[in-house]
């Protein structure tokens, strides 16, 4: 269990990462809620060293993933969860995305649901996410 001091430190790190991601993502699209923007960064810290970004399909690109990954260079143990959200697919697509870490990118995409050319998405250090690495939803 984390001490209060550790949680406070992690929360401060989350706030800084959130601001950096917010500034970076403005280069790629518009921040807004599902259906009206290109991405949405959840601003709530839930006690985990993780930032969640819901993004539409057009942002499933290596340059976006690489840019986000650069934010983790000095943050070992942190990850950015890129959760794919494409308006109109809420009931037909399962939850999917990639988990971006300093040393790797975990591929949790369900490619059979994606249109071309997204089925062949790749980026540096991409590997398939193992079943034991999939967070409970």
C-alpha cells in the first residue's frame, strides 16, 4: 500500500504529465468529449501511474504514439493508455487501444474491427499485449 506521501508525489507527477500531454496533443487535434473532438484526456488521478486518453481512429498513428512515449522518458513505471474511441462504434467494437510505456508499446488492438489502413498499424517497440497484462475493466 502506498503512503500518503507517495500518493501525493504520484498525484503531482500525474498533474504534470497531464499538462504535458494536453499541450502535446493540441498539435494533433482538438480536445473535447467523445463524438465532438479528436481526443479526450481524463484529468482524474485514480491512484495508478497512468494517464488515459480516448482518441478517435485518425490519431492511431506512429507519430502520435511516439510523441506521447517521449513524455515517459523520465517516468519509469508510468504508462499512457491510448483507448480507441470511434463515434458510432460504441456497440459494435470491443474496448481496444495501445498502452504506451517508456520501454515498449503494448498492442491491445482488435484489428479485425478496424478499417484499412489501421489494421496494419505499427510503431517502434510494439508488441502484442499478453492476456495476463490486460487490465480488468
